[in-house]
């Protein structure tokens, strides 16, 4: 080994308790077998041990990985340091490749009093009798800190003129550093990131380069997992890669679910790779721990939604939140033979009785559509989006939403516009549901296409009308709610399908509630919108006035307002509700009134344009007072607010 490399290892290594334990064992036994995955810093750790424990001035000799274990002793020199990295026969389990204790004893006899010998093996190495020590890598932040400290120490000062320790901490506190280190990168990747940070400190790299490094490192790592040079642990590489692909689809799910569905995919992949082989697979493959470590994933405690509520569960997930989509895109674009079996697998999953399985299959399909829109459209979107089965159309909506989120928004919008202009009821329903998922980001396009479908409907389709109402309702939950309300006012000006859609969608949204920010209890959503968003207040008041003055919608609108009165009473009954201040001006403080009630009082006052309006609202409140669900205290205070408003207008 070159002296320069050994000096760098000594200078940049991040020592840990595990390292100290293994170093002490090497000093005592002179022969050591260390097991760990490539890229975890295992080789760096062994080199440092050999330098620190070896005779002063001795060289470190690397044996040929092709050397058989029985020949190790023939290649060592007394009083020198030696290592062999991933011996090929030991890793592959070839005949005569098992590492035995007798082989190590023969090495020990040749080493002399000061010689050292270390075998660095992978997790799938075949070792019998000999004691094996698992390597535990240092924390990524410690690796980066050690490399940065070494770099600035060698420079003599940091580029900013502050102390090296302060400069190291500044770089570690950068948002790009925090984000990258939270993904639990390997020791090798962390060292590369540290070198990039040094370039950034010198002004040669920008923060965008730091952010890009995380994406690029995931891409390289995933490419290695599916490449021939980095086989997974155990003797079933295809099965473990199928598990990795299943984990990409079901990231954050229980291990048994991922393993079960991964084995289904493995059978389909096996039929492509070995079509003449008999179907089947080993019942016991690599251990869950080995699979997860190789896949760069871990196991965590979480809660899972079930038919019996939220239940505690152990789930598996990638350390890096980017990895699941990178895996899907990589296999789809770099391994074309995967496409046919993967399409068949996802179609099978889309018919699973479990909602979460169907949803994850649609999301995965959406990522694949984003990677290759033409192929993915024909494979998933067209058949699902035109299906007579509502569940399959919903899959298409989820897939299109995911594709838009992964960079294909313009293509998705063009498709939705095209389908909305056709008379295919299934495709139109899919358009509506997709816009409901996309929300405010596409509000203007959504309202244009929703309005077109409502106007051009040749015969009444109640299923599609409900979907259109739900889309507008969803848009009223978005940041674009004020613009949506203005559009509904325009739709409501003339009789026809747009007027009916505007009224029905608005009333549907009026029955929706949401948790009130900084308040006690649930708010009616539209009331919360009026109380908190200045731009939405006036169009909402105008819409309510129109619906109350229209014989066709007065009863339903009164029912919505009665529901708001009940919500105000529920909020008032909760102990310690308190008032947090109304955003509506001119309201006297009332210690017994809740935020919901205060906002409703102001809204009711704003709805009064003449005496008929006031009498209509007072009648509504008196009827509410006759209901057991509405307390008289809340109703009386709301009636008093109308009286105060009348007196103010009279003055």
C-alpha cells in the first residue's frame, strides 16, 4: 500500500468504540476477520488498525483476492502487516473457498511476533469455526467532521479566516448538509460529501452542487445495487433485487408485506431470466437484516391504518427518502427486460383487496409514467382511465397525479384537457378525480375543463356530476379558493348546468369541516375561509346571498348555515375555548363566545342587505333554537348580533 494513502487514512479516520474494540482484538490475536458491506468504511478502519498496531515503518501488504484460504499462509511475511479484501472464493462459496480456523492458525504461525493479518469479508462470506467480527460504521456526521477537520488542519486556516473548528461546524450546519446527512449515507459517500464541502468553503462550488450531490449519490448507489459488480447478500440475487423493487413500491410498510409481494415479482422476473427453469423459490432466503442493510433500509416502529383503527407495527423504509423513486426509474429506464413482468405485477396489485396495495401500485405506475410517458400511458393510464370500473379509474387518477408531481405536469394537463373534450364518461370521470387530487396548482385549468364537461354533457350523468362537484369542492380547500369562489359567482349568473354545478359544489363544501388553527374545535371550512382570508370573504358573502335569495337553493343553504350554528355551539361547550380574536372588524368582545361563533356572527351581519334578509336569518336562528342540538345561549347571542347590526345601520 502507498504511504500517502496510509497517511490519509490515519489523518481522516473517525474512530468509534467498535473500532477500538476490534483494534484491541487485533493487537491480542494478530489475526482478525472483519465482516461488513462495501462502502461502510471497513477497509479504511482495517488499514488504520494495521498502521497503528504494526511494527514501526513496516509496510502493509494487500493479498490478491483470488488467493484461496488454504494458501493465505504461503503469502505472508514475518513481522509485516497484511490484509485481503473480499477474497473471491470465500465470498462466492466456491469449493475449497470456506475460511476455516485452521487456515488462520497457519497464518499466525508464519507472522512472527509482530506480524498482523486481517481478512475483510462481505456479509455473504462462508466462514466456519473462525471467529468473525461484524463492522459497525461510524455516524455519517462523524465521517464528514473528521475529513473537514483534516482538510482545514492541513490548510493551516479556513478560507473565511475563522477557526477551523468554527468553519467545520458552519459547514455541518448548512441546510444542504443537514438534509444530506439525515439520509444516512455510507462512509464512502460521506467522505465524498466532505470533499465537496471543502470546495464549497473555498468558493469553487455553490449550494446547488451540495444539493445535487445527494441526488447523484443515490443514483450511483442504486445503479450499483442492480449492477453485476455489487451482488446482494446470499445466493439469490434476483430474489433480493425483486425485494428491493417491492420495497420501492411499499416503502414504509411492514416487512412481511414487502417480502410477500416481492416474492410474487420474483416469480415473474424468474420466468424472464430463466424461462425453462421450474417455477419456485427457496422458502428461506437471506435474513431480513441482510436484505435491509444491502438495500440501504431500516426497520422502525410506526402505526398502520387498519379496519380496526391505527395499530402499532414494525415497518421497513429506505434511509434516504429519494431512493424509492430512484429505484423505480432506474429499473424502468436501464433494464428494459423488467418492463413486461413489472407491468403484470402492478396490474395484479391494482386488483388487490387491500386499499393500500392498490394505492401504492398506482403511485408506482405514476413514477413509471413520468419516466416514460408514452409507454406508461399505454400500459397503465389508458386502460385504467377508460375502465368501466370506478376503482380502476381512481387508479388512473392517482397515477396521473403522481406523474405530474414527478415532472410531467405539462403532459398530464394536456391529456386532461383532451379527455375533458371527449364524450367518454369514464375518461371524463378520471379527469375530474385527477383535478381533485392536483388541487390549487391547476385551479384555472381545472375550472375550465370542469365547466366544459358540465356544459357539453349530452345527457344527465349523475355519477359524473358528483365527480365534478367533488372536484370544485376540493379546489375550495386549496390556496386558490378565492379565485374559485369568483369563478363560481360567474357560473351562477345565468341559468343552466354551470349555475347548478356552482350551487351544488358550494353547498357541498359548506358542509365540510376542518380543525381550526389555534382554536378549540372544528370549523366549518367556508366559515374559516371567510374569517381568515380577506380575498375570499366578499365573494363568499355574495354567493351565500344569491343562494339564500334563490327558491331552488334557499332551503339547502339554510341547512348549511344551521350546521354552522351547531358548530359554534359545540365550540362554545368545550371547556377553556377562549377567544383568539376575530379577523372581522367591529365586534364587541364576549368572553363566552367561541372563535367560531364570533366569525359566524360577523358573517350573518354581512349577509344582511335589507330587512327581508334580516328577518330570514332571524327566522333561521329561531328555528335553530328549537332544535335540541343548538343551545339557546349561542343562538341568542347571534340574534343579538343581528340587532346590533340593525342599530348600527340605523345610526
